[in-house]
C-alpha cells in the first residue's frame, strides 16, 4: 500500500468516526429538546460553511447556464424539498435518540439503501434480484433487532420507528442531491439546504417543544447554542460530523469506488455505539440487537453490491 493510499484510508476512517460520534454527543445534550438540538447543529453548520459557499458561488457566476438553472423554479422547489427532507431526517433521528437505545437508533437510521429498494418495488420499477434478496435479508434483520425491545429497557418501538422515519426522509435529500449536484458546486447546494433544514426545525420546535427566541432559558432558546453551556457541543457537531466527516467522504469518493464508502458507512452503528458506551450514554446491546444488526448489515451489503453491479452493467451497455 503506497503512502497516498494509506492517507486516503486514514481520511475515510476519520470521516466515518466523526460522523459516528454525532449520536453520542447529541445524547449528552439531553436537557435540550431534540428538534431544537437538531436546529442548532444546522444553524452553526450553515455559518461555518458560508465563506466556502461565497467562494464557490462567486466562481459559479461566470457560468450563465448554471446561474439560469439556479434561478429556475424547478431548482428552487428541489432545494426546498431537499432542505425539508434533511430537516425531517435529522429531527426524527435526534428524537429517536431520546426514545430508544443509541445502537437501535443508528442501525435503523442507516437502512435507507433497503428503503430505496422497497420504494422502487412499490413503484414497480426494475430491481435486480440480488438487491431484492438483500432487502429481504435486511428487513428480517430489522425484525430480529426489534426483539431487543423485550430485554433492553431503553429500547422502545416508537423510538425505533422514529429512526426509520429519519431513514425514509433522507432518501429525498439523496435524490435531490443526485439531481442538482450534476451541475451545482457542493457548498452552493449544501448551504441553502442546511438553512432550510435549520429554519424548518426551529419552527417545529417553536410549535411542538415550547422553544422561544429569548435567551432567558438557554435550553429552550432558538439561539441557545450561543451560550457557554452548549457552544462547544454544537461546535463539535457542526465541524466534525457536519463538515469534516461529510467533506472527507466526498473527497475520498474521487479515488475509492462508491461501494467501499457505502460499506464503510455501515460501521457507523458499531463505532457510534462504542463511542456512546465510552461516554456513558448507552449500555452494551442485547443478543437480539447484535444478531439483528449482523443480519441487517449483511442484507444492506447485498443491496449495495447489487446496485454497484447494476451501475457497471448500465455503463457497459
């Protein structure tokens, strides 16, 4: 293995670890309502990304075709839908962290490859047999994991379902990104989507969690992340899971096949659970969670593998 390849593997590993740590850090902020926590992360992430957005947007201004596309109603609708999808994904996932175990939350929020296959079947689209088999195995694994409800006190069906809602919601974000990223620079796409997600979650927190704009109670303030009690937590979430992790993933995709990165993502529940155990936010999962997780991950790998083979076949044709 040459030095460049080693650096890429280290970058991929660091990115996955950064992303995996978000769940445990969110759980350390349990005094703050979940939707508000999620909004805080996006607010600060947007501020940090703003200079990079400005640089990329300025470079993009010389491309008249791109600017015309950016101003179109279709692009604005897709950006809005993407932001709402991202906001629902994060809000549902953080809510699940308060209502089920960290392991279950991370497992179920990462099953979006299975959901994509299921959605394609519902829409009567062609799906390779390997992906259908993988999705079936994955859903069986999910069922086994749910048996942990009977033996793990912190696991609830409602919390698990919220994580699944988060997995479903992020599919919309992925679809929108696949459409717009063909011509739109990365941060020109991500910044407005992040702002929309932050505003959406702030509004929902005002309506459902009793949040306010006042800083009298920093745990309930829309801008409470500015307080000394929370700024370092939110700064970590914004920089490492929010920017470094995802930017690192985007970087290594230039050299690694997508299937390697997709499979690496499957280690998020394992790494995240270990980090949560070290930080004291979660206990050791039960037998049913371990068994179900293994089966679920095997099914997901088959789905990803089948998708990769299908893409290669389309290129050859």
